[in-house]
């Protein structure tokens, strides 16, 4: 018999050789139907793999990243089986899961894969899925594996085998298809209920342009048809809300060849959004007892040697420039600069917690192929701060950081979010993790406690912490259900010591502070990219670069329009006049396209009555108001930072 320990600590006995799937079944059939893979003793295993020793077990389903990835990777095998039946003699390279589905790279010889073929493949995949074939794992010697693929004439799998040794080679088979793969996979093909092959593209073997061009087929699968339908609809909507498209149409940012890839230029409309976000952050941080600092964009090599960014992080930094015989680097993180500010004056426990904040500009070297709109850039502005505190203060400080996130989520109408808490692994202390067993345990418990007490949705990920402390990645979902990584909070036991940061404690002894790194609004780049998609470009009034457009029906009312403009400006409302010689209908349509929240239509009646006719983006005509009344209600909306205008999918 073996002892199986469940996540809640319960222990039950099972026959040696029992599988995770059988264990799930012993709990409930419903659970067993959902299990895709299982975490067995810290490793993700096939749910139908026999367990021969005592183990801790966690079932992984569609809701878990590993569950989903395994589902998609297994779908790549299913697709390969379908391809092999329609294109006999095809050779396969690799078929990993990706962000939204999977792909498989293949060599079709002289044949070409067409859009029409994708339809045929989908049909074949559905047929094979219905056969509900099990994914069967088999350990195999290198000699036999090489023999198998030599007989098959597949030089790609032979290439993969070169890097593998006896004892680490496994084959997986389902139906008539066998693949070299380390696994794991889902129990059987019948779990794949909805299939869409989305794209065919060329991809050089091993990503090297000197190699042969292979065919890459992308697909996505789901456990239900409903989820696939929703996914395809979301993709359509995401295309409409693409931040690169909206950023251009709304004059928010641009890229220029002479500036360089990954270096966005923020245009006047973008600069307004940036300023509004910064003033929100400043206000919030001031309330939270933060102090603002300003630091240079470059620093000497020695700073980054102390911090450890050099040499470990060197690949992500811009190459150094040499000045007076000393190497300077563009800063890729603000932390070391802030640590130097902490160290600049002696500190006692009475100075803590010290919270240093800066919207810091950082430069990172991202590979050209990785750059993507505002999401992956080489220059970024981070809503950064570092909190230096004692162990006793840690709980309250972390809780306040968490509350700041929740406040922002409310303002921006972010309903779905999850904190991903990465923990250490006790066996790897002193190797992968700094050797501070007590601090790890204490802080992890405090962080968990905050998340539980504040009802913050979170998941725990074992053995994925940073070297210097537990980390919390913040995942958010846009109004159309797309997931974004917003920011990372980091608890840090190491940097304080590396920089010899100290405070005098109550017993008059030197002590190293704990450091919390936090950036709730992430970077301007990523957050504004997110907001454009989230709001479909229809930013709430407080964030809108132009809040009110004044539309005189003809030149005759320009004088009145200017008076209104003057009043709005005096009330700090961002307004413009459309003084083109265009029909009012066209002016309204054009303003709608620019997604400006309010329009004021001015004609004879409005001028005589000293009123304005108000139109609201997306809501139409709101009727006539006095100017003061309009200014009063818009000012209140701006002040409260109303954000209820999130536009959820309009396709539905
Ligand atoms: Zn596989
Ligand atoms: Zn930091």
C-alpha cells in the first residue's frame, strides 16, 4: 500500500500502482471526469500513470495552467495523428502548447497545406477524438527509439534523440500515432470536444533562417463547444480592440524607424493619459505614506554588480557605454537606485517603514522578434516603489499594497483578477533559494494570510519563487476575457544585505530591513495597452485625452462656442471646438470615431437659451442643459473617476 497526501493535508491509503485518475474516481466520478493531469510529488504526471510510492497529489483541471497546457499539447498529438492519416510520410518536429492553443511544426515534403486542408484535418481530428483513445506512455531505450525513427525515416525526431540518454526517453501513443515525447498528456482523446485549426504558417527548423522552412499549423481546442464559440468570439472582439490599431486611430502613441524598435513615442493624447494615471498614483501613494524620489536613467557598472543584475541579467540590459574609463548602463530596474537613497542617511527603526516611490523609466533589451506594440517594449515607465520595513511591519505593509491593487481594480472596472503566489521549495534552500528557512516560512504565511483575509483570489505555485523571496504575479482579465500580466510584487530578503542596508533596531543593534517591490499599475506601456482593449478605446471621462468636443452647427455660433470653451477650460475640462465647415451630422460621426465622451451641439436655440445640447458617446442625445449644470456633472464624474463605461463584447 502507499500513502497519498492531498492538498488539505488528508492522507489516504491506496494499492501500490494506483493512478491519479483512479484516486480521483475514489473521491467522485465528477472529479475524475475533470482531471487532466496531476501534480505528483511536485511533478506534473499523466493522470493514468501508476504511482508506486508514497506521494503528495494535486489534481489539475482545465482551470489550472498546467491542465490547460497539457490539454493543448495533447491536442497537438491528436492533430499530428490526423495529419499523418491525410499526409502519409509527413515528418514532425515539435508541437508545444502556446498562449492560446498549440502548434505542430512538420515537414510535408513537396506537399502544401491549404486552408481547405485545415477543414479536412478538423473533421479527422473530431473523428479520432470520438474514438476516445488513451494516451499511453512507454519508456524505451535509446537504441530502440533510434531504430523506430530510422525505420520511419524521420530525421527530425532522430535529431531530438541525439540530445537524450537512456532512461529519459519515452514514447506516447494514441490510436495509430506514436510520438517521441516526455509528456505528460491528458488521459484520452475523448476529452477534446471542440477543435479549431486557426492558421498555417512557415517556420524555419529550430528558428534558424539557414535551415529548411517547415509548415507550422496552429490550433486551439476546448473541453466544450460553448467554450470554443466564446473563444472565437473573443478573438474577433480583440481584433477590433487591438491596442496598436486604436493607439494609431486615437493619436496615442507611434513608433518611428529613426527612434528604434520597441521605443514608443507618446503623442499629446497619450501624454494626457499618462499624466492622469500618474496623478492617480501620486494621490494614492501620498495617502499611503509614500515619499517620491527621482533617479538618473544610467548608473555605473558597479551598482549592478552589487545588485547582481550583472552578470545574471546582462542579456536583458542595453550594452554599456564607456565614459572616462568607466562603464555605464541604462537602468533596467529602479530598485538599486532606491536602495542607494535608503543608504544615504543613517536609519533607525523609527524611520521605518520607508516607502520610496517613482514613476521610473527603465530600458530593457527585448529581442526584436519579441517586441509587440506597447506590450513588449524596450523603454518602459514603471509605477514603482520599494518599501523598507521590519519583520513586524511586514504584514500591514503587504496588506496595504494589496488594498491599493483592489482600489485600482475598482476604479478601472477590472472584475476578474488573480494573484499568483510563487513559493520556495524547502529542499532547494541555499541553491535555488536564499538560505533563510524561517523568513521564507514567515513571509509566505503572512502573504497568504493577507490574501485570505482580504478575500483576494489567489493561487499558490510551489517552487517558483524568485531567488530572494516569495513573489506575487498579478494577472488581470480585460472586459472581453483576455488575460494580461499586470505586475509583480516581490518580497526580498537578499538585496538589503547585498547593499548593506541597515537600521538601528529598538535594542540599538543594526538590522537589515525587509524590502517589498511593488508596481500596482505596472508600466504605462502595458497598462495603457490593456486599457485601450478593456475600454475598446472609449476611455472613461477622467482619462479621455479630449473630454468634450464642441460642435457649432455653423460659423455663426463660433463666438458662442468660444465662450463655452473658455468656461470649460476654467473648470479644468479638456475641450476642443470642431470649427470645420462640415454638416453637423458629419461632425458628430467623426467625434464618435475619436471616442470623445461628450459632444456639445450649438445652434440658434442653444445660443438664445444660453444652453448646450449634450450628446454622450454610445448613449446619444441627453437633451439641453445650462452650461453650469453640464460643467457641474462632468466635473463630478471626473473627480470620482467614474469608470462604469467598460464596453463588454458587442458581438454577443
Ligand atoms: Zn507530447
Ligand atoms: Zn524593485
